[in-house]
C-alpha cells in the first residue's frame, strides 16, 4: 500500500460525517482524456481504487473520483470547472497569453479535491515540476497555487491532524 494514511483517513472522514462510498472493486478506470493529459500518480490511483465518493458533511467540498472525471450531463460541477472558469475570464478580456498560461498550469496540476464553501478552492497533484506533490489554489487566481504537501499520503496525514483546513 502506497498510502499508509488511506484507511485511517477514511475512518477519520466517516467519523466526522463525510459521505463516503467505497469502491468495492478496488479498480479504477479513468477517462482517456484524463490519462492522456496527466501522468496520474499511483497513490491517487490507489485512492480511487478504494473510494467512489467522499463528500464533506456540508456538501460543499469533495474529492474528485472516477465518476467525476468521466463527466456526464448529471454533474453540476465538472472536474476541470475551475480551469474552465479561468479560461472564460481570460477569454472575456481577450487575453490569449493568459489563456496559454492557464492551460500550461492545469496541464501540470491534476485537481483531486474541490471546495465551494466560502469561495472556490482546490487541491491538485503536481504532475510536472514536483510529481505527486499536492498544490493548493483558490480564487480569484487559481493558477497561483502553492505546494502544501510532498504527496497525497502526506496531505491525508496533515488533513487528519488539522494542519490543512478545508473551506467547507
């Protein structure tokens, strides 16, 4: 097991009222558009193999899981919604250079957690500069993200210790 903190985190989340659905198959088949864009860290594939959904008690923060990445009409918030919002804002201003920077950023930052409580924010896995590191970004400039953990396992540990707060 890559994520030593996975099972403790899932128990922690359940005890705090998170809506948790386990992935009983232990398998994860990400959409091809995601796997073409990102070198998905094994630690996250392990997480997705264990979790079908993990949503905060307030329904305002959630881990992106296999179904989120698959898309579909029923989703109110797409897995890359924050990127699309940034691109729309840059396009409205006719700023092509900014649009290119936005795409470059998101090409190396795979979002895995989104929060819409108290403003939009996200955690992403760095897939380019520091592969596997966890980044945090928030509005108004999502692309000014900062590294908050060395990897997903470290992120889960910090979350359980209360050293990373989620805007739920």
